[in-house]
């Protein structure tokens, strides 16, 4: 299994090296073919085409042959992004982390009980900092979506044809300002549930 990583953080995984490289570069198949042609040349002394990857920067491609990559990544499923399973918050280490791989496949023990696959030694570990940052970003996406919904629902209060008296109109304007400044005012909050929403004028 081929793995591309940047500073040990996995960018793409594929059983074909070229596809892994294409995903790491973020190219379509057509764009990748054009790029590949640009780094391929005929070497007369060899009598065949040679691809020159020496100018490639930003990622490293490795071939992991001593671990069940797909099984291990499934164990670390919480570190994948929900919107794109090709994006990982998982680190790859070229050197083994511990001493040995054990139980590389699910099996039954001597008592006939199911034993899940586990890894004592592995190339992979979840990147907690990246996952926490992603989860916080996801929460704030939800918060902003709810904030925008509340603003849209109160647009009618500020129109020239609003039936509200000027005092009430001002109350709604204050409420809407609090909604707009909410991301800055409550930037320390980490979940949508923890947000203190401003009270709507009655």
C-alpha cells in the first residue's frame, strides 16, 4: 500500500503508487497525465522512458508492506474527516513505534472468544491536535450556520416597511449585532451546545 505524507501527516493512501501521487497533488486524472508527461523523458542509453520525480516537494511517497494498512486505518476511523475520507488526521512513522506487531487480524482466543485486531507496533498514530482542530472547525461551521439562520429570520425587522415601532426596531438591531459579533465574543466555546445565544426581543 502506498502512502503519501507531509511532515508525517498522511495525505493520501492508495494501492497504486501513481494514484497515491495524483491524490497527494490534488490533480484530476487528465491533469495528472499532463504533469506525468512533463516529467517523463526517453533515456537513449536505457532505451526506455524514465520519470524524474526529483523536483517533487511537499510530500513523500512510501510503500508500506509490513502492516495491514487498511485495517489499521479503519481502527483510526475517528481521525478521518467526514466530508472527505481521503483526508486523514493520522501520522505515519517510517520507524516502528514499539517492539512488534501482534494480532494483525481478528481471531478467536483459546476459549473461542472473539479477539479484535490490535497493533503493538505500528507505523500509524492518530494526530490528536489535527483532529481537535478539525472538530472545533466543524462545530463553528454549525454555530455560524445557526447564527446565519437567526439573522435571516429577523431580516424583516430592519426593513423600511417593518411594522415595528422605532424602539422595538432598535431592540432587534441590537439583537442582530450580538448575533454578528457572536463568533468573536464567544471564540473560547468549543461546541454548538455551549454557545450562549442572545435572547430574541419579545
